[in-house]
């Protein structure tokens, strides 16, 4: 919780090595008043130093990747999952597709480089560049699992190409690979004489065929064609040559050198508000080759200078070393080392490289995450029980429990939305932020609130917004409100509703809510379920557990991103398909068991659940088995009025923007399920309505 106002926006574009280290340092020593955002396409950033080892099979994909979701949580930053495509320096905004412009006071760019290989005829369709690393790693993982007697071609005979060639040959050594390394001139010309000779010997030992003075003219599905007419067969073609800056950098108006952002000794571009580091930057004061070691050593200087420019302090200069120890993987657990013209090779050097790489990555595993608040030494009775043993969840995990609501709202506790007059329903819903991104939080909250309208079989009509912003300066208030309202209007417009007003205030933390009206001829309530009806669920369970784990740094970033994506899936089409349901509700804070209990109590029936058929979000079952629980879990168990067997804890997991749960006549269930799946919903038949009042799960 922020106790001091936010006054400046720092935006880090890219999750490269420098920015990853800056985020780690920021988490240990944040600058009060600064809101940090990280823009990156995906939840992870591969570490280039371990890529050859990953290709060879020495490391898993998880070991290769820096989990940016977890790192952003530690740093108190919002992670924006997407590609930056432009910077408007006059407006001080950054463009990311699918969302409003992102404002900044200070920005830093660490997006690495891309490849010219896709410009080669047929390459984009039939090959994969070695950069960006994440896409290459995924494609190699799939190929390695299925390859048999493969032909492999690597275009580009530099150090990176040679490392990949030997790593691939080692990984597939029991499947008779034929690996070819192709260069337009001579291979390994960047190395000194001694290092080059040792590398050539290693390539020969790995039975890599070297093809020099060969220009590639075209890539086709079964291989490549050289300009001299030769054809080379290949089942997996990659390119490790032709590095270039990202095209959008050329549109920024910043001073460039061969397309790379020119920076001074402070790592500052020609625009004082924009810094650049890593391979996308050109050090004008002391030019150096593109190498990860420089990016790593830029991190403390960038961290200090970002803090300085945001707080009015003095910046320091980055002084790159004259040379550095080059450690090159040789496929197996052997490496070559070169520095100052001397070269050595062997297994001990692999151990050194492995130690350096693992030490670097271990920094991002040893992160102290959010813990539950501890009561004062002397406090009122019941304080420890009220605080609980875990941090308070956001989203629907922060709701008041079902039992407490039933005791107080005895006359109004019932359907998802209220029938205020014939043909019109109304609901209101507010969410305490579970993530720091106002855009994503708005999208989730709007769809969450609309869920009550859709659960009644209604179409949204009008909405008012209620927004509490954390304390922040007037410029940040304007930026944040613009992001929120632009997003809210997009979501509502897509459903046919209009925002007609609202209320804003400042408070302790971000809270977003909507009051929505809807139109319906005959509302679907919770009191019409009949024995024999089948139960259909339109979304998988697990968001409460995954987001609780994310707060504690225990969830995989990829699972978190997938969970958030599911939360933003609208249910309007599903509601229309389920228009013939006898009873319906949406699964939110009380969990599947609690909301099913609502249908059963209202309809005077019971239910039998087939737990094995209930769809689950990626990672949810594993986290639940580890004992990860939302802070609302215990209340949901009490409110459900049922006892479930071992492994059934996700029945009580609070969902944010959860799926619709509908009771459907048995003779229409299969047809309805097909229609839902054709519409893109991962729906499932999960049980049936039975006589009596019990809910059984098996």
C-alpha cells in the first residue's frame, strides 16, 4: 500500500538483462513517489548466456527464463504484456497495441536487437531467427522433442552460429544429425587466431560441416538455396547473422548510429528523458561490441541515474572495461575462454561458465515477496485471527464471506442482479486492485461487473463508474483516469452499453467499480433448476489460487499471464447461448461451491459434481496441492455447506470474472456445450442437479 503520493512515471521498455537487474535493485531500494511500469512481450525474458546450454539440453526452459511477472511484483512495478511500437516524445507517451497510450516522465529502452534474416526470401515462412530468443527457444524445444535423423542449417558463421551448431549437434547426437554452418565469407573471424583454431577443432570434432563463401538466396520448406545454385537440405533452418535494431526505434527522432540509439556516458539519449542500454544502444563516448557483459555492468549505473534524474540528483558515468572474458559453449559440458588474445578450452571452463550463469539467474529466484501483516505486540483480542496467515487478496478474493452476507442481507441476498422494473435489471460491483496495471484492472473489473448482467440472461444497457485512485499528483491522476476511462468505454461499447457518469476520489489504493443496468425480457434466476438438469461451466477455475500465489512470488509468470487473459474474456455470447437455461449464476467470490449452493438453495434441489470434468487454469492444481489458498478460502468453505474430498479445494477458490454456471435441460446439454466451444469458450459439463439439498463432489 502506498502511503506517499505518486508523482512520477518511470517506464522501462523491454525486459533485457539491464532492466531485469534494475528491477531487482529497485525492489530492494525503491524511490518513493515513482510508479514503475515494464513493457515486455511475454511474461519472461530469456537469458542469452544460457541459450547454448538450453539448446544442448543442459538447462530447462524455466532455467533459461527470467520470470518478469515475479520480478515486477518484487519491484512494485506493473508489467504490461505487449510490444512497444512507438514513442511520442512531445506527448511523452509510448504506444502498445490494444491499450491507451502509456505516459512517462522518464523512460529507458532495453529491447535488444532483432534479425535481418526475415528479409531473406522464404525465411519468415520456413525458418526461425536466433533472436528474439524466446520465440527461437520455443521452436527449438518442439523440434528437439520430435526430430529423427535431422538435417539442420545455421546461417551465419560467427560465434553465436558456431555455438548453436555445436549445441544442436550435442542435443541430437543419438539421432544422427547432419548440421551445417553456412557463412557468406569465413567463419569465426571475430575471434583471435588461437581461439579460432580451437573453435574450428571443436566444430570438426562435433562433425559440423562448414560451408564458407556461400550466399543464401532463398529458404524453402525442405532447405535453402545458395546463389551459386546449390541446394542444402534442412529440417530446421535458423539464422544467427544480420543483427539490426528494431524498426520502430528509427521513428523516435532520437539520435541514432547505424540505427542504434546513441547514448552518452550517462546512458542518456539525445532526449534527456530517455535512456537506452544493452544491444539497442550505441555508446558514443566509448563504442563497444554487442555483448551481454556490457549490459549487465550497465545496470548499476542506469539504476543510479534513473533515481538521480527522477529526484534531481547527480548522475554518474558508465566506463566499460577494455576487454572481457569470453566464455563460449562447445556443445557438451566444455567451454572455450578467450581474453587478451589468449585462449583455453576444457571442462573446467564449462564449470566456470555454468557457475557464472547460474549465479546471475539465482539473483532472480532469491526475492523477498509480500508477507502477511503481523499484529503489534499488544493488540485487541482477535487481531491475529482477523489478519489471517496470508496477505489480503485483491479482486473477488477480497470480498466479504457468504455467511456474513447471508446473516445481514437476509431479504436481498439472492440473484446476481436485481430486477428493478419489468424488463430491467441492475447490479453493482467493485474490485480492490490485485495488479498494478489500471488498464488490465479496468478491463477485468468491467467484465466482472457485467457478469451479473449476463448471468441474468440480460444485455447491458448503461453503466456508471466509481474509481478510487491511490494518492498521486494531478498529472498522474489525469494519465491514470484517461487509461481507465478509455478502457472502460471500450469494454462497455463492445457489449452495447454506454457509460453515463460516475464518481472519482483519492484513497489508500486503486479500487474500480461499475454500476450497470441491463435489459431482458425474461430474466434467468437461480430458482428454476430441476432434478436431471445438467450443469455447464464456461470458464476454468483457479484464478484465486493463482493470484494468491502471484502475491507470494510462487506462481509461474506464464500461468499468471494466462490467468489474467482468461479474466478478460467476456461472457455475453455465452449468456446468449445459455438463454434456455433453467437457472444461472456467475462464479465469483464465493467459488464454484458457494455459487452452486446459491442455485440449490433457491431451487430447493441438490447437485452432484464430477470434479474430474471441471476445467482448471494452468498451474492451479499444482499450486493448490502446495497449500496455496486465497484469503477468502476458509469463508468459502463455511459458506458452501458441503464437505469435499482431498484435492477438491479449488471448489472453494474465489474467482474474479469467473465463468457462467448454468443448469440446462439434459436433452439440450450436449448441443449447448458444442455451441459454447464453437464460440471459443473452454466450457464443460461438470455435473447434474439432483433431488434433495445436498451437494456431492466425487
